């Protein structure tokens, strides 16, 4: 990990139920292929000695133990749905190790929901150590974290506006079924795009696979990973149907990308 390298880890690639789905005996849920074991959607960005977590997924504890994560310096929230927020209490373990508050970033509406849904954290009713130590930082425009530009990307998730994020040559766009033209203008020149692609059938609030492929081609990243995958997707079988440059994400995927000097403040 260096100031000129962005390390990316997909912590979770699954939809809100996770895969296997509780009580399901389909071929994917009973598969022995580790690529079909999907925790709830999240990612980790590492650069210059800092770790940025995208969403506190329901399975955060499991993901952190699996990947050996010992430090979280900030959290970027995409939106306020349970599968992206409800691992928030596991941030307390990172407070134990490093002491000091962890900043949370997201849209004003998202952070309002964080405060309301987890008022036990923010109401100062519990003794220190019993709740995570967190601070809320609403964002609506580009900002810098640890001398690196972070760009919130407005997305459409059904009737809800959510954020994706761009960090240098990388963009993470989960939970969406529409990308406004103004947001598309912010996505040129990507080396890696992570994009929502729930299943093959249409869905009211997520891109299905064919829609995700069409959008990925419009954006034109060198490499695209489809995430937030349901148990309709068999990794080995269905990977054969994807065009060149587009793949299915999986838990534990990692890669490193160069950060150009222009990307740093």
C-alpha cells in the first residue's frame, strides 16, 4: 500500500439476502464453488496507509475477519438500506484498536437515517466503549480524504437517489437502475468499474444483467465487475455469457491500480 497505489478489495458481492439464501436449496445456494458464497455488498479502498470502507454491510464482522482488516479510517455510505448499514456496530472493534472517532460520509439524507436508526450511538446515552465512536460528515460535492479526491456520484435506485463513489481510476456504483447524464460525465477514463447487476430478470430498483452490460459499455471502463448478485447467478456457468471486459464480482476479489499525481491534492 503506497501513496501512488489504490488497493481495492470486494468484501461482499451479494444482494440483500446474501447467498446462500436462508432456506433455499437451489443449485447456486447449495454450490461448493466459493465464488457463489456472497456476503452483503461492500468494498475496501486502501491507499497511503489508510483504509476506506464503502458501507457497513450486515456481514462486516465476517468480512473483516476473512480479509484480516485491522484498521478503518473512514466510511463512505452509498445509501441507508439495511444491508448496507446494519453492520455499523462492528465499527466498535476498530475503535478499540485505534481509539478516536471514525468519520462517516454520505448524503445528508443518508446520514440523517444513520443518526435516526442508530440513535443509541449518537445520543450520548451509553458509556464510552459500549457503542462505536463515530462522527457524521454530510457531503454533496467532491471532497478529499487523506489527500485523495473522492467524488460522490449521484445514482437512481428506483425512486431513491443514492451515491456511488469515484476514487482516481476506480468507481463503485452499487444499488442503481439509472445513472443521470451528469453522473456519466464523471465516469470517463476508468480502469475499474464495479456496477450493480442483480439478476437476469428485470427488477424495479436494480440493473439486471443485460442492462448492466449496456451501461458498462456506455461508461467504457477497461474492466467492469458486476456486483450485488442474487442466487440467480452461478459464477462459473454464467461468466461464460459475459462479453470481454465484464466479469462477475466475488467476495475477496482484490487488485491494485495506480493513482496519478493529478488525483491527489
